[in-house]
C-alpha cells in the first residue's frame, strides 16, 4: 500500500465525528487537529452532555444528535463513525444517503454479511467507505513489509501474533454484550491482527480455532486462539485474550515472523505513534531497527484526503473490512463446529 500523493493545493477535508467515544476522544480527534489534511468541524452523539463536553475539549462548533443530522451539514465533507459496532451499519448508511464519504471504526460490523450491506449501500450512493485498520500505518509494520520484500528472513513459514489484555466484567460495557459488539477480543483487537496478516502475507484460506469464556461471566469470549493458513502456505497463530494480565507488551501485543534465514519481532501492536521495538534476528546476530515516530491516524487521514482529491478509492476500503470480518466469522464458526473452516 503506497500513500497517494496529495496536491499541495487541496483544501483540508472537513470532518464530522459520530460517536464521542474513547477512541474518538483519545486518538482520532487529536489526529484531525494535528493533520494538515483535516479539519474537525462537527460532532454527533445521542448524549447532549457528552457531545457538548467533547465539542468544548476539541474546539468543535457544530453539535448534532444523530449521524443523519451531522451528515446533512453542507460544511461537512466526510464522516468518521466511532459508535458501538451494532450501530455501524445504520450510521454508515445514513451518511452514505447524504452523499458523504465515510470512515468506520473496526470491526466494520458484527458479521461479514452486515458489513457487505454497508459496502453495497455506499456503492449505490457513490461514496467512499474506509475501514479504520490503523495497523497498516504503523511505521514499524511498513518497515517489516520492506524487510520481507528484500528477503531479510528468507522464506517465511510461521507467524505468531498476540493482541491481548485484561478486561474484567463491567456492568453496561457494550463490548461485553454480543448483541452490541458481535463478540469479545477476537472481533475487537483480533480484527486488527487479521487485517495486518492479510496486508503482510495475503489472503487466508483455512482457520482452526478454540474460543471460550474461561474466566469472566459475560456472554462474549474472553480467550481465543486461532490457527490460520494463508493461501501462500504460510501459517499463523493468533491469540486474543481479555482473561490474562501481563505488564509486557512484548508478550501481549506483538508479532513474530519466522523465516528460513531469521526472525522479525515487533511490539507493541497497539501504539498509535509507531513507538516500540523492531528486531531482526539472524544467525549473524540481532539488530534493532529504528523507525521514526509517526501518528498512524494522521497518516490514515492524509491518505483518505489524498485518495478523495484524485478520485481514488480509500486504500483500506470497506471491502477490506468485510474480508477481515469473514475471517473472524470463520474463526467463530470453527470454534462452534469443532472443525477447520475453509474460506
């Protein structure tokens, strides 16, 4: 994925945010303020108090209650959806009907079928749909792509990914409600890992999984393991937990790529500024590779604006969101059926 060069004469894209959520508060709104390609002009939330406080903190003058109201604002060019997963489809389609391009948080939807309906609706409306898979914009991961292209570890055979944490039961937590979230850590952080694997190694053709609720009383899984076989023959293991506490990002938020001539290890996956460690370990020794700090979300916004300016689709499309969700769906199916599922 090569960033699309933006014309220096292009005006910043005027963004609205739907859902004054934690990720919008901590990451996306600051990225919109920091990016030269973006202006944050409007925010919507069903909570008047929440939207007012969010707008005050980020200097946003326009406040709305719904996605449809925000998208009807003629001074909004594009909309970022940061609502709960069960609201993604309705909010995305409301924005599409208003003729506005849209970027939706991951996972795109609770199921691939729900996500496909969103893609189809945006296609009918003639608008772009992007999925917020920021892992592709981590500078360490881009360096990994270069290392793989240069054959730095020989022929890749096996990958291990962990994207885990501790999430105790909490009353009212929407992520712990399968009707609202679609599932637990597998669909939440695991969807990021699945997209990263697709981006680095291509499509998945089979999955085998164990998914369960080992510790917590909530109705979604708290522990999930998946084995994935890529079409290329490369094999990957994915661990996503909300059941284990560990202070080390090297164990809980990492990717290890093993090849015939060496191994690449990088952590943490979750950092939004590409900070962390990237190691290249070969027979001759171990090398730490330094990459510049860079905001994953500023880079994403810049690519979105550049694509729109030249009439290209967004580099991480709605179709990418659906493709990742098909794999997540297959992992859940494998665990339920107790068998390998082929895609």
